[in-house]
C-alpha cells in the first residue's frame, strides 16, 4: 500500500463521518460521570487507605507507598488493553464492554483490598514482622495489582472512546469537560469520605475505624459503578467514528504491539515529551502519599478532617481547569503557561512547609488551594500541548503513551514520597523536617521539568510525524 493510498483512504473515511451525529454538550457531561467515578476512587485509595495504614495501623510509610503504587505500575498493561479494544470487541463493542467489566472488577477489588489491609494490621500487631505479616502484605500487593489491571482495562478504552467519538472541532471541549468532572469526583469523594467517617475521631477505637471504612468501601464503589454505566451506555453505538476513521481502523487485524512501538519511536519528540510528562507528574504528585499523614501528625487533624484536604486542593484544581483554557493559555501560550504553573506549584510547596513550622492551619489550607490552582493550570496546558503532539491516524497510540508516562510517574511519585518521608525520619528527630524534605524534593523536580520543557518542539514533531507514520504503516500493512 503506497503512502498516497493511505491518504486517499483517509479522505474517503472523513467523508463517511459526515453522516454520523455530532457529540452534544449533554453527552459530554454524561461521559464525565465515568471519569468522575475514577476521581472518587482515587480519593479512597490515596486519601483514606494511606492515612489509615500509616497512622492507625502504624505500617511504615515506605511499605504503604510501595503497596499503593503497585496499581499504578500496572500501567504498561494499558497498551495491551488498548490493542485488545481495537482488535477484539467485547459484549459487541470495541470500548464499552472493556470499560464496564473493568469497572466491576476495580470496584469489587477495592473492597477486598480493605479486608486484606485489616489482616496486615492485625498480624503486625499480634505477630510483628514475621512470615504471616509478610504473607498478608504480599496479598495486599496482589489486590492492588488486580486493581491496577482493572483500571487499565477500563480507563484506556475510555480514553480511546473519547478519540473515537470526537472530532477536531470539539475534542478540546470533551477533554476539558471530562477532566473537570474528574476533579468533581475527587471533591465528591473527599466530602463523602469526610461525612461517612465523621464519627471517627483521632483517638477512635480501631473497631470503630474498621466499621466506618468498610461501610465507605461498600457505598462509594457501588455509586461509582452506577456512574460508569449511566455515563457510557449507548454512547459508542451512536457516536463512534472508529470503524471508518482511518486505514488503521480498517486494517485493525494487522496492527500489532510491535507496530505501535515503532510508531512511538519514529519521532524523537515523543521521547522528549514522555520524559517531560514523567518528571512533571512525579514532582506534582509526590506529596500525595504524605499529605493526609502530614495533616494528622503536624496539625492533629482527625481522619474526617484530613480527607477534606483533597476537597480544598481539588476545588482549586477545578477552578484552574475551568478557567485556564479561556484566560491563560490563549494569552501566554501552552509552554509559557506550563512554566507559570510549575513556578506556582513550587511556591505552594514552600507555603505548605511554612504552615507546618508556624502551625497556622489557614496558611496550610491557602497553600493547598494555591497548589490546586497551579495543578489545574499545569494540567490544562499539558493536555493542550499533548493534543499538539498527537497525530490523527494514531491518536490512541500517542494518548496511550502519555497515559503510560502519567500512570508510571504517579506510581513512582507515591513511592518516592513515602520513601523520602521515612528517610527524613532517619535524618531528623523533628517530624516537620521529615515532611519538609518531601515537599522540597517535589519543588526541585518541578524546576527540573521547566528545563526539560525547553527541549519539547511541537513544530519538529508535526513536520516529521506524518511521514514517519505513513512509512511504518506502508511497511507493516502491505
């Protein structure tokens, strides 16, 4: 197949798309319910379980961080699940079947993970660091591995669905709404957790904590499942352009994992942007593993109070996501907006450390809100830049690569944050200095990401990508 034949086929498919309905605003928001559920689940894992394991069950932060990060380290499976959803329909659909089954699995697995967590705490208290404790820690790790695979099986086809059902003129709207709904889910999860855990005080008996957490991990995942079904039912059948969008879709049985990897390696800018995203995400979310314990240990907050910390930063992020695309990026540009976001994040980390030394909760809350604004600005600018570094013929492949970078970085950021806290405790007798080390490392990483951003060149990517991809497809498909 010649390159000009690929281009001709693409034009024919574009003509066929004219007969498909355009995605309306209501459906965009309905799709956001699925992402909102993922945001709510993230609060349960990082916002509740890490606090309970570190503070209430006295499990070392490094072990907690590594265990929780395992679900992020399952991110390479995203590529495989993406290939599966391309080539093998499930329940009669390319994307929706994988999304629904994945959602069922991660909701159920989350509850079982909590039950194993209690066994870890009981074994550690009764048996100490012996084989039974190591066994239960291994089982907890297995639960989060299954949880991570379930998330990959559902979230990757969901991202591919967003590409399938959108066009160039409305794709940015879809991304903006869906990612804003993700933050709404985080806020809802934080508020719901706070309400359901309100009766659990700082000195509450462990049995009271267990009952409340168990109830939380039954109620919220059930609601998330409902969101997943309501948000996606019927969307793929009505709006998907997958079957006639490109020559890749028409020859899906010939597209292999090796082909997708060749496409990713065809342009050096993909590697540069991958590295930038990796460092940026690690630095931006390193504090996730220690924020709630920080509030509990430094400011003597109860569990219900520390879960609200996500709502404070989440509200700032939501405002940042909702306004940046209209007010900041059009004026400063994507790369300059990213630089501003990185610098603002560093300032917020400095203020968080200052609040700990001064003991002023209002400064802590203000710094968290500023962090949220900076995260929203950074996320919007990075997503916009990502769309510039995506070619229509292989949009799913490139989005999968950025998603892989983000997920792996999120997992590593959790490990680094927990390990840095434990290392800080070894270096310093003052808890505030140990926590301060985590925020300082995160700030250094944000500065490093600014230097990496300077090497990202959108024009170079766009000039080289189409030719390289067409040549690879010509060789693979003929």
